[in-house]
């Protein structure tokens, strides 16, 4: 029993010494949060298969009241020896340089474990996962009271990372750790990705006015097709962007003629009778994309997974099928990256037979739709 008590006292005494040593040291990180900012295809044009997200610089120092083992480890998810994981589509590299120990420049060593000899020696080192950086003299780790090192963190992403449909934020964590002192500091890395923004405009505010029509000029027992009307559509993006279009029916459920997804409702009359339907046609012959001489349309019924063979035939925009444009004929690759798209679109309206309408009061054609961009 006395022997057991004696062992416990020794362990507690050892713990007190370690705690005191930890309190005598401070591990400092000048920038614990590294934000690489906002990326999109317009801001960052990749030169190859990767995008350079930028570089961030910071200082790391360990200050102790008496000479101590100055080796500092970095713990983070790794991709190979020299790269650290920055989400599934990115990585970062951390380089250490300009080591100073107690006011004097020192060589740096990369060591796999505390007390082990350095595997790599240099004035500038790429930090490896689960390795420590230590100050060296005569090629061996040396103790000291104040050790500082400058860090450069370089981040890169796969080119596909910029192809997002919604805003995405990357976040990664790493831990600097002094094994001799128990001190540690966490570092957080962020990067933000957003789709290139595009803006849609329609001439005349998107309004088609058929004016006043007399019932006697319309068919009583069959549909009446009204004359086609045109609007100028323009789409401008802040950089070449792959996108598709679809249109939502703001008078959903009021279209006549069955369940055609390209038919949009004209509202209902005073007796809740459906007034008719309209279609919004896109003709590639009437469209222009940037400086390309020709344009073709392609569509997808699978939300952008697969695309029809591109062609120059007119097509009405749908509520579910995605409509895109490409500069390549007979292609299944989907829409091309376009910065500016413009041209004429035509509205074709069809009215119900007047026998099916309540003409005791004026009937107002009240169709409304919203064109939506889908970023690819």
C-alpha cells in the first residue's frame, strides 16, 4: 500500500513540473484565420487544370522563459507528403523560412518525431504532415528561449471547383503543437466559391400588350391564335459562363390544351374559366452569342445530366426542360460558356373559344412567367 502511494505521488509531482513548464511558454500565431476570398470563373481564369487561390503570410513563434526544445509540429489532413487537404477539390502547401532563435538566424530542420534527427535541412522548407520544424545548429536541433519562423501558405483548387450552381464555402483546420511545452494553436482556412452572375433583361419590361380585342373577331367554337409578338432578350454575365434557361408559370394551372410543359397560362375570367395559353419561342437563327458567327440550341430533360444533339430549330422554353445554347452543331456536350447572349424571342398566344368564356365583363389576358437561369 505504501509503495502504491509512493508511485502516485511521483506521478503527480511529474505532472506539476510539466504544467509549470507549459505555463512558462507561449505559442503564438499571427493570423489564425486565413481567408482566401471569393472565387468564380470570371475572377479566376484557370491556366490549366488548377486554380491558384492565392497566398497568405503569417508568423509563428514559441517563447519560453528558459531554454526548451523548440520543435513545433503541424497536424492536419494530408494529401501525400507535402500537400494538405483543402476539401475534396483543393489542397494547400505551407512553407517555413527565416528561422530565428534567440535573435540569431538559424537553419531549419524537418523532423518526423520529437528527439529525432532532421530528415531535411534548409533555410526554406515545405512543411510535411505530422512533422516538426526545428531550429538547427551544426545540423542538429537546438534548444532556445525564443524561436520564430515565417510561413507562406499557398492554396490551389481543381478547375472544376469554380463550376458551382450555388455558393459554397470550403473550410479546413490545422493544429500547430509544441510537444515539449504542451502549447498548441489552431489555424482555420476558408475559401468561397460562387457562380458567375448573369442578368436577364427583356425589352419593354417584358410586357406584351395585345390591346383591346372584340369578341366578334375571335372564334366562338375553336381556339384563336393571336399574331406573334416579339421581345428582345439579353443576358449579360460577368464572365464566360455555362448556363441554361427555363421559365416558371406565374399563372400555373390556368393554361389550356393539356399538360404541355411549354404552355403557360393566360389567367382565368370572372367565372374562373381558363382564358388560353401562350408559348415563348427561342430561334437560334435570331440569337447572337458574343462574337460567334452561329448559334445552336440544346436542351436537357435530366437537369443538365444529359443534353440533346444541338441544332438550329426553334423551340419553346419549358418549365422543366433546360434550354441552353452552344456554338457547336450536333453536339451532346451541352451549353457553351457565353458572356453575352441577345436576340429576339417570340410570344405566341392562343385564346379559348369565346363560347367557353364569360364575356359578361371584360376578359383580361393576364399571363405572367419568370425566366430562370441555371448555372452549370
